C-alpha cells in the first residue's frame, strides 16, 4: 500500500532562530530540499522554569512568529511542537516520511544528552541526524594548547584563537537565498504562548543590529552603565536571532575590544565542554572547601536590591525589572554576593539563570566562577571589588543608580547591610582557611524564588 505521509527533510531550530546565514539550515536546503523547519517547546526545559511569565519564552515565541511570517510568504511553514523531544519525534515519524534531519550544535550538557537520545531514535529508523557548527567560530577542541590540552587562561586562548582565524571562518551561509528548497504546504498553526503554559510579558527586545559608531567607541563606553555603550547582542547570540559570523566580520574591521568579548564567550564554551563538572562544582577544587554562609535572608536582600550599596542595588533591580544587567555591574553584584556576603556562587548563578534574558550556561557559570575565584582565569580570591569605588569610577553622576534606585542618598534608603572592610577581611580569612587542606564542602542551592 502506498504511504500517504509527506516526504520531508526537517531542520530542527534550537539556538538558531533565523533564516539568514544559518549553517544547518543551509545544508538542509542545499543538499536535501523539501525542508520543513521545526521548533520544539521542550517541556524538559519549560517545566523547570519558575515564572509562568518568563521573558525568554516570550522572546522565543515572538521570534518564531517572525519566522512563520517569512516562511508563509515563501509558500512554506514553520512546524511548532510542544513536549519532550523524543516523544515529539516519535509523533513526527508517524506523520511524515522523514528523509534526513539537520540541526546546529549545542554544547551544553542537557543538549548533548537530548541530541544523543534523538539521534539514537532516528538512527534506529535509518534516518541521518547531522548537526553543524553555527553558534560560534571555534568550538569544543578546535582551540587547544600545542599539547592538545584545553586552555584555562583567557589571554593565551585568545592569542591562539586569533592565530587560527581566517576570513573564511566568518563567511555567511546563504541559506536565505534558497527559497525554492522549502517544503511547500499550507501554513500550520503556531500555538499561542498560553497554549504552551505561559503568558505574555513586558519584554522589550533589543535591536538586532549594532552601529559601526558603537563598535568604534566600544572600548571607551563599554564600562559605563548609564549610557548605551554596549551592543545588547547577547540575547540575540543566545537564541541565534543574529549570526555570530556577522558580528565577528564587523568587529574585526572596527573593534578589537568587541571581538575579544566574542572570544570570551567561546572561551567559556570550551571551558564547559572540557569541564562539564563546572555546572555543580568549582573548577579549582580547593574552592569547594569554602565555608559559605547559609544565610537565605541575606540572599533575598541581595536579590531584591536592598543591600545599601547603590550600584549593587541598581544592578539587581535592573535585572528583576528587565531581565538584563550591564556587564560591569554583573561583576560588581557577583563579587558582592560571594565576597561581601560570603554566599555560595552557585546561589547567585542560579538566581541569574532564572532571570537573565540572555542566560547562556557557559557564560553565566564562567562569570560566576570568575567572580568567586573558583574558575578559569578567575579573579584571585583577595581581589574584592569595593562597590562604592566602582560606583565613583563608572557612575560618578549617579545616572544609572538613580534610574533604578531613586531613593539612593536620601533618608529613605537602607543602610549598608555590611561594612566593606569588615566583609572583605571576613572573606579573605574564609578563603585562606579553605585553600589549606580540609574536607570538601558543596552547598545545595536554596529553593527561595518560586
């Protein structure tokens, strides 16, 4: 009996929500044709989210709506499913005759396990599942030491990255030009955000472009939180609504400092790839012996922006209100939690992971371990940011602070919860004791923010 299932190649969108310059999509369109694009709202991820009005889910839903509009205009459609990936794929294999599947690499531990399960399912049916490099210029073990070992310090990694880079590494894949290779069909319905168990948010999406003027002045403006001196591209890189290759091409020509920030992102990706235990443990084992304080009220005070240090409070309130935080301020608030309050970096990392619009596991983990001193290329434990001096240096006119903490400097503002010198000395003592021989301590993350 002749099968009535439609024969298609499926490109599985994950962290690459764009039609232009998409490596995996280009390979599907150019090598197979009859491409039906797919996105899965993964309940293994969604069920762990605390907030049913999560800005990241809203961001993805809006990006998918834009993709659907473009695809419908081309006579095709986007297929959006909801559920556990392996269960979704079982359903799809009953509906379609799947010739091949493409996707782009994701290096995080959950993604590796997910892709292995899907690959095993497809392979059992003789279907090729091929993934491609798209979210970075170099990945995994492509930039390593001469002896093959991974780098743990940024500067030599950056130098090796630059020595290996060639212009062709940043060439665009012309996926947007292969219109005729999409599967032709009537539009499939896009589920509403409510149908997947979430609600709309106050999300304000940063522009998808960055000006040459900003890139030229980036080194001078990047540390000033009161001005628009950063690109705000992190959320677009996280979800693939812009191509990293485009940003690398442009920054090579105009901004070596901005290029370095893109290389930092890849540095942290390869750190997590080679040190997957970093998700739960310190990269430097001695730092798992720190006797972190288990003061959940102090954690809440920090998270609500009521520490009495205006720059710290401004950063936390910006995060809570928008899902974003200026990078200089991220370093200050992370240092404050781990050094001034002597609270476990994993607590702060988990709070950021639940709220950052641009949350990327490798960068978030790497940044928090850097701040606590426990990670690769980390700030030494005796380096403790003075939040008052940081404010004087980077927000001397209080423009950023007053935007988020209007009561700062008035009688209505809270008193500092710790004295800088006292807290600094406490941290130095605790770190010094931990770095001597002793039993390892690994603290659990509190469930405070449901």
